[in-house]
C-alpha cells in the first residue's frame, strides 16, 4: 500500500467519523424537536454551545496552521500535509459546526427572545462578522491548496486574533447584556 493510499484511507475514515458525529448530532436535535421534553430550551442551548465551541476551535486553530504552512515550501511533504489538515478542519468540522451554530442560535433567538433586545442585535452583528472571517479562512484554504497564499506568517498571526476578539464581544453581549 502506498503512502497516498494510506492517506486516502485515513481521509475516508475521518470523513466517515465526522459524518457519523454530525448524524448523531442532527438526530438528537431532530428528536428533541419531534418529541420536545419539558426542558427543550436547555437541550437546544446545550447543543448550540457544543456547536459554537467546535466552530471556535476551528477558527482559532486554522490560522495557526496557515502560519506553519506559510513556512513550508510549496510542493513539499509538509505543505501537502498542511493542505490536507486545513481542508479537513474547514470542511469536516468548521463548516458543519458553523451551520449548526447558526441554526440553533437563530432558533433560540426567535423562540426565547423573539429577536428582541439590543444585546441580541449586537451579538448577531458580531456573529455575522465571525461568519465573514470563516468565509475569508475558507478562501485561504483554497488559496493554500493551489499554492497561492500571498500572506506572511505575521499576517496570519494577526488574523488569528480576530475570531478571539469577536468571541469575547459575543460572550459579553450574551452574558452581561450591556445593551
């Protein structure tokens, strides 16, 4: 078996595990909607928090991969490994986690708060900005895959701070509700 076949098999197994985890997550959410328990709000909120944590982990880790990838020569084994890691992280973890964060978060905003409150509007604005960062990172994954990165490691280190800052602002809006 060649290294490429081993890598393809590992990628396939990783995608199967991710699909299984996502399926279980969606199944639990679906069962909660179809057979709502008395504490449905708490279940939806818990699933929302799990999705947000998964999304944030990716948003904080991916630019670190970009920093290291920037130092790897194009076409080198290290560069090719980073490409696989970036694509799997973005497509298998971050994209589904973002979608679930949005879906569950909008459900909570509608069902619990009726989309009312300045804090909620500010939070949603920050989440829209976070989604923009997510999409920017997605374009970067594609650029790295095509060996077209134009940013330095220092620039990616700075970009690594953006989701952290937005996360702090979002948490303050949700917990303190200053508006």
